[in-house]
C-alpha cells in the first residue's frame, strides 16, 4: 500500500474524494494535488494545458478530475483531447483508474459557465478505447484516431446524476492497439 498514489488534478481548495472503483473507502492513500492556482496550496502548481504533466510514467493508481476537464482544451481540438487522455494513461499504473466529473451534457452549465471551453460527453469516451475502434471503424461513422491515439482505456462506469456526468475509466496496459 505504501506505493499507492492518487493524483487530484484541478484540486482547487477542495480535497474531497468523490469516486472510487468500489464506491466505498473514500479515504485518500498517498494523495498528490495539482492546480494552476498556487493560492489553493497544491502539491504541484501546474497548468493542465501544458503536457506532459510533471510526473513519471506509471506512478499513480488513480487520477481524479472533478469539475476541471471542461476548463482545459477547446471544443473540436481533437489533438489536445487525445494528448491529454494519453498523458493520463501514461501516468497510470496498469489497471489504474481515471475518475472524472463534468457537467451533464443537457444542463445549462455545459456552456453557461464562461470558463468552460469544451464538453466531455458520454460518447466522447468511446474514442478512448482501442477495443471500440476495432468494433466500430468501418461499421458506422466512428472516426478513426488510432494514428494519433495509442493509449487505451476501458469505460467501467458512467452515470448522469444531479447535473453531473460521472465516469470511471480503467487503463488497459499494454494497449490493445493493433
């Protein structure tokens, strides 16, 4: 357990753990915080738009991103979208988890907040799984980004609740890219 590390990106002033693989055990184990605003006193002050993030490969069991991913990148900037998720994948140990919450797609908060620059939809996460490319490319209109995206996640849960879209992705290593 001593090597267990969890990264909370865009921590702000809050340090609450919202999601876990089992839904129980909401205590942090080796928490590292990252935020752009040093007044929030993160362990690491860093702009999430600057990739790669300043950590070694496969050093985290879990990455948590609560109400932050919609503030980074631009809608339609697929290169940054895939680079960001590939960097999260790089940081995760095999079978590590990426947990996130973003505004629910049909709520006014998706674009009502002037600091939101992109939406993360349930359908967006399909593009993070190499398995989904294999099953869908050529069978339907799914675009093929395997030429720039080599990481691999499996969507383990997604839920719309109280105006939020919550999700859990598990890192598949090695990638199932053919």
